[in-house]
């Protein structure tokens, strides 16, 4: 025997079997609240799954980075071409720092199976100090081992990058490569005129009359400008001497050679700034006669790249930018 309560669906019953009082107007509202609740639960579930996958992936990357960090190029007895990349700005805290490049060069030169070392260059230049360290190390290792060194230019080999390339026995380019920019610059900004318009006073106290030299908020005196120019000229002459030593009689000097101009690869060959056309595969196959190429370039591990991307390097870069004045490159 059934009662009126038995005809109600389960959602309409209360815990003790007494039907709740619900008007017809309240039923759509109740249904909408139920649908919202279900949507929120599904969204929570999706986010839980997302974050679990995210942390699992991150943990996997960290484990891989620790494994990859300890990896080194495994010496091989098979004759091969040793590759060292010079990519991006040449500076102390970059992938193209002297520390990174020199470490790779040492590994490449000491490997008996490496028939030659190829520098693959794609760089606008950078610090003359860093470039000079690499140049000197290439010269030393060449004399020590007798192994040839070739530079292969991709898009760009300018300024400090060409400083490094000058140490190579031969420089290979593409017809459209950008080569040269044999010069030195020191750049910055001066805000004294703007400060005058805004009524801002610069209060700089120094011990030593030239301690505030090249401060962007102070005027540059003729004496300080002449001193800075003399320093740049001296570094420029060092650069010129390196290029003349490295290129020798192949260099066809013109009044523009050391003016800071740059040329395409075809013009660079005509001017003796480069030797011939060719890429990495061509040099390994036709010049070195060892088609197998082994890359000795050290790489940032995954953890370092993540740290740099998500802010660790941003803060350091901001502090560095605040404290730096006029870099020489």
C-alpha cells in the first residue's frame, strides 16, 4: 500500500521521509543552485588535476635537470669535428661568456679524436674583455695542440664576436652574413637638461674629482670626455692589432676597415675579413674531413632556465641596471 509521500522522487524527500515544502516558484531556483554547485565541483576537480599535473611535470623537469647537469661530453675514439657555439651577447653572465666558451674549448682541444675545432658564431658582439680572454685562449690552445680552428658565421659576427673569429685559421660565412663592426663604443644617457626643466637638483658627493665621471645626471666636463675618448681609442687599437695579427696578409685594408662599418658575407670575403663561403656541415665534411660533429658547448640546465624565466634573473638584472653606467663594447 502506498502513501502520497511514496509518489515523490527522492530529491523531494527530507531525511526522515517527510516531503519538504517547496512552491512551484522555488523549484527552478533550486534546480539552478544545483547546477551551479555541480559546475563549481567540476571546476574544482579540473583545477586539482591541472595543479597535480603541473607539479608532477615540474618535478620531472627538476629531476632531469639534475641528471643533465652532471652530463659531460663523452670522449669518443671516432674522429670527429668539435663544435663550440658562440651565440648571443658576449658578456660575463651570458651563454657566450668567456668562462663558458673557454671551458668548451679546453674540452674540445684535449679530445684526441677531435680533428679540428669549429666556432659557430651568431653574435652581435659584447665585452672586449670577454672576447679578448677567448681570443688568447684559442691562440694558446692552437699552439699547444697544433689543431686547426675554423670560424663559421651564421647571421652575424660583429664587434667582439669578430674579435674572437680573428683567432681562427679560416673564417667561413654565408653571402648574407653580417661581418665586421671593428670598433668600440660606450653608450649612455644624459638627463641634465630634463632635470633643469623639471627643477630637479642633483646632489652627488664624491671623494676624488673624477669619481662621478659619466654619471648620467651630471654634466660631462671636456676633460672627462677627452679621457673617456682616449680610453676607447686605446681599446680600439688593441682590437685592430688583433685583427691584423689574425688575418695577416689576407686582410685588404681600406680607410673604412676599422671604422665600425659592417659588411655582408660576400663583401667580407672580398675585403679579406673572411676567407670563403660555407656552413658547419661543409667545413666538417670538406675541410676537416670528419663529418661527425660533436657539440662541446655547455648548456644551462632546465632548473636554471626556469629560474631565469620566472624572475630570479629579472631581479638581478634590475639591480645591475640601476648600478651600471656606460658599458664598453
